[in-house]
C-alpha cells in the first residue's frame, strides 16, 4: 500500500485529534485510517480499504466500528507508524487473526455524531452517490 499517495478527505471521528480518518488512493479506492496507539515513532494507525456501502452502514449505525474493520473488502489491513512530520515507518501487513488480537476494538462501538467534526461534509459525500445498504 502506498500510504504517501493517499489523499485525506475528512475526519470521521475526532477527540483531541483524529481517531478515524477517510482517504482516497490514486485509483479512487476508499481508505480508512483508524488511530491505534502512540509510541516513540509517532502514532500507530490501522489502515484498510472500505467501500461506500460499508462506510454508509457505519455512519447510519447499522454496523459497528468492529464490523467495519472486519468487513474490509480486500481483507488486507496494515499497521503503520506516522510521525508528526508525516514520516511513515514500521509498515506491516496484518492478517485477520493479528487484527483480532492486536488492534480490534473489544466492544461494538457505533458511530457517534458528536465525535464527527465534518458531519456535513461526510453526509454530503455519502448522499452524492447511490448507496446500497
């Protein structure tokens, strides 16, 4: 995955900083960055592809964040450290078992409107194209 080529569209969740951010890659695929932890290299992020249907289901509180992660269409997850200077390091692929053991939320948390700083932009984006939910 070419992390530096991802274009940030908006933050979906925010609390003292972004917790879940929405990106697009050069081919138009939708990518989510889920904050996992902070370490000496910066912040660790779980990065995975999604699609409009899954994102809409999450925003509409039909599926939890846990389900959003596990239902990643390509079944490919990456853990990457990003420094404050936007340097990427320690990039590693995770399989589903590693995701479940290392980074998957313990409970089923659902989208919280009050944690979304760009709700209008997100709502507009979701409504722009047909969504099958």
